[in-house]
């Protein structure tokens, strides 16, 4: 495998006072395995899009395997290390400008790995960018294609994140329903989801309309109603079987939700 130090003899690595400038871009194919290392990163931004084959990318001490449609975005001075497999092809672009940071912020993009599905708009805008860049007097049009590319990446990333978050919340709901009588915590559920506690809480409330713990308590209370109706278990036994260690607390939140106590609820069912 060939290893190339990307910081040596690079004449395209610079910054600018312009709002946006493409320093270099192109399409590359690696017939043999090849590793690129830039320990000090670059002065500009870098978008690497995989067209075919595999590329292993080390980002913040985590190894990712990228395939067609996946991409990596590097910010200035961010260490870069990636290895192309034999036959891997990719598109790359280095760019800078005083607009980029604000542009990324407005598009909710950061440096990192984007495991997107192959996206027609992304590939088309990237190819057009490269074609325009290598034509004389087409820098403005190339910049327009770069803006279009960033927009399409942002749009695809948002859709992917929405699908992912929806799947995770669905999995969380199933997990809570199965383990409703266990002592689940917000920390545990957030860790299981892969999100921070605040982000997980926001996504859960946005999807379900209530907090995870309140959702769990609602399941417990519904189950307690069924047990009050179909068994002769005591109130304490029902509370414990539903996950409430304190029968007084169980009675209090039961009454708050149903406007009657568990005992009165059972009597009303029997009388009916």
C-alpha cells in the first residue's frame, strides 16, 4: 500500500479574503490501495465523496468504512487520514473563503462523516463543479456549483437524520413497552439511543408529545387498570408488578390521572 503525506509540496493549500474560492478539485481513481495522511490538516475545507469501492476514514479516533454516496467533510487544520481500497474512485474539492463558516452553520453542516445513500443531486452538482473549475473563466460558475453541492449535502443529511431519529424513537418506545416495570432512567435511554440526554429528550418529546418517563408511567398505569379489573391482587402487589416501589406514590399518580383512587376504580368496575 502506498502512503502519501498530503502536507508535502502542496501548492493548492491556502486561504483567501474572497467570500468563496475553490483551490482544487477533481475526480480520482486508485488502481492500487493508497493512504493519504495530513497530520496538520489543510488551511482550507475539504469534501471527499466516494463514487465506487471502499475508503476507510479515521475521524476523531473512530474508523469508518465509506462506500458510494458516503462522504467526509474536513474543516481547516483538522487531521486527515483515509485509505482507498484497490479500484476505489472518488471526487474531492478543497475550498476556502470568509463565507464558508457561516454557510455551513446555516446549513447545519459540520466537519465529520456523512453516511448518506447515493444521491443523484449530489453527484451531478459535484461533477458540474469539477467540469466548470477546469474551464477558463468559469470560477464564478464553479462557485455556484459548490453552493449547490453544499445545499444538496445539507438536504440529504437532514433527511437521513430525520429517518435515523424516527427509527431510534420507535426502538425506544418498543424498549419501554417491554421493560415498563423496570427502573429505567433518562440517562440509560439516551445512552442506548446514541444521542446526548438533551437531544434525546427533545426528539422524544417532538415525536411522542411527552417525556420518556411520563410515557413509561402511562404504560404502567394502563397496565394497573387491567390488573385491577382482571385480578384479585392487592393494590401494593399491583403497584410493585407495574414497577412502582412505593404504593403511596402509585396511588397518588393514579388518582391524578384518573381522578379516582385504585381502590375506588376497582369498586366502580365491580359494581358496573
